[in-house]
C-alpha cells in the first residue's frame, strides 16, 4: 500500500495496522508524539502560514527591510513545514544529500544574509540582493527534487544566453 493511500485512510479516520517506521508519515523519531493526522494538519498550517507571509510581503515591497523579514520568515516556515511530514532527521539527510548540499548551503547562507542585512545592517540594497539570491537558491534547491530538472534548466539558460549563432 503506498503512502498516499495511507494518508487518505489517516485523513478519513481509518486505522492502518501496517505503519512502518520508514513511511512518510510513520517516522516520529521519538521527538514528536503527534498522530499522522495531526502531523498533516501541522504541515498544512505551517505551509499556509509561510505562503501567507510570503504573499503579505508583497504588500510592503517598497519597504525592503519589512519585505525581507516577512518573505524570509515565510520562506523558512514553508520549507520547514515538511519536517512534520517526514521528520527532522530525514529532512536534514535529504537537505544535505550530496546532490543538493551546495544548493542547501547557498539557500541557508542567503537566508542568513537577508536577515543580517535587514535586522542588523539596515541596508536596503544589500537586503534586496540577498532576497533575490534567496529566491534563486530556493528555486535551484527545489529543482533538485525533480529528476533531471536542474539539467534541463541549465541547458535552457545556456541556449537563451548563448551569444554565438
């Protein structure tokens, strides 16, 4: 039985005796005593909150520091929401997998720089540059979960930016 069927049964209230520890919703790692349904609700709540913060940040786009704070915290909430679904150790293993370790490092670095520039330095230009880099790093990081997506995007960018005819 696949994970989506188990998720559907969990949401519908049915019990499934075949939960295994490595299933997408079965691994609580001893740190979280939430039921699978509660974990799905927590995932949805964090994701919706993160997306709402990112959308609200567009309202204050002309105020780069406020924009950076709302956008970055929304971004962290949206990316971190998957911890409720797969657990923190699996999330970290996937983030620091050799395929996406550089994308993860660049993304985390851009998030840190955006917060430093917004909260400590109060430099609007550096904050906007860090946010743009953060968006690009998150896009590249997200592509690492789709087979061959990074190669396709790289090839497309080479073709679009090629000046030789």
